[in-house]
C-alpha cells in the first residue's frame, strides 16, 4: 500500500437498522415488547430501545435486568428470572424478528445515493449488526431487492463477542481486505456501535435523527415541526459526542464532509486514537452539510 493510500478512507462500515435501513430502528423494538408481553411482562418501547446495538440475547438479558422488569417478572412468576427464561424470551423474539424483517428492509431515504457516491470514490462498504446471522441473512436478502447490498456483512453471532468489542469490525476488514484500520470508518446510530468503532481504532460517525435515539418512523418524524427536531438534534448530538463519536450527523447523506475531514487529518498524521473532535471544533464541517452532497434516492 502506498503512503498516499494510507491517507484515504478505504472502507465505511455501516450499521443496519436505523442507519441504512428501517428508519427509526422500528423492527427490533416491537418484537421485544411483544415477546415480553407473551410472558405477562409490560415492557415499554423506551425500555426496549435502551440496550439497542448489542447481541439480541444480551439485549433480552439487559431488559430483564431493569429494576421495573425484574420486579414484574418476580411478581408474576414467583421467582427471579434465570438463564432459561432469557433463552425462552430470546427464542420467542428471534422467531418473531425473522418473520417481520422483510417489512423493515427498505433503505432509509438517501442510502442508495450515498452508497453509490462512496463506491465512486473507490470506498468499500461493510456492515455490522446486533442481529444474529439468521436474522441478517433475511434482512440482506430483502434489502438487496430494494437496491442495497454491502460488500461485507457480519452479525453478532459470527464473532466471539459482539459490540462494543471491535471483532465485527475486524472481520469486516478481513473480508474487505482494507487496512490500516485508521483508514476505515464506522457509522452507527447506537452508542455500542460507536464504541465498537472506537475500539477498532476507526473513525466513528454517529447517526442522530434516522435511528434509535429519536425512535420515530419516517412518517412520525415528518410530522415534527422545526423546533421539535432541533431540540432532539441538540440533545442527541451532545449524547453522541459525550460517548466519543468523532462526528455526528442527521443521516448518512451527510457523511461526505466527515470523510473529507478524516482524510485531511490523516494527511496531517492524525489518527482516530490520537484525536478527539469536540463539538466546538465541528462548526466548519457542519456548515458543509447544507451543500447537498447526496440527493435522497
């Protein structure tokens, strides 16, 4: 690899639900709510969203460990939950998840155009997810019908440990043949996904508005007024920057100024691990986001 190519972004590794498909990250939420309801447990959408991004078995476990859910389980079942209970709820949720995924496989507006522009720059497309391999295979098959198919796709069940470990990112770069790691970018709408990228020594870009943090469908989001959107934007941007994200954007159509800035910093000898871009430094980048790098398609 030439010295010059070490200064260019080689690959972008995207999350799936809430980042490239399934606006609002809706598919996993209702599945968890319904799965727990089958066992008499009331789980709110907010509770179901809280652990988003990690392996779905661990997601179930995290929900069960919530004090309100733990209390309900003991009251209804007469004992604390155990591993068998986690397995049972997970199996119910996994079956329902696979059934509903085809309904949530359509790319978020702008995804296809952004991917085409990335490929025109010679950038490879990877992906990671908290979904299991069986779930991901269904999602990939359906998303391909809608025109989105990454060059690599790794699930949480393909590696020894899922997010926030870097293993899914490492598997992506092996499949894509891209290196060094600082020439790769991780894009995600959850904090575990951002931590995954940071732990892999990659640039990280958090998606604020189309994903899990807002948690609204495309239709619901469109009904918000400008002030409501701006209030959400400020809160979520601050949360992601506090979690260590190098950049925060509304959706992936805004990715290109961030890639340009990452390449500029690579040229200056900076890497993701030696740099922390604080929100006060981001003004020039955010100003570029209005240039319309990608048309929604």
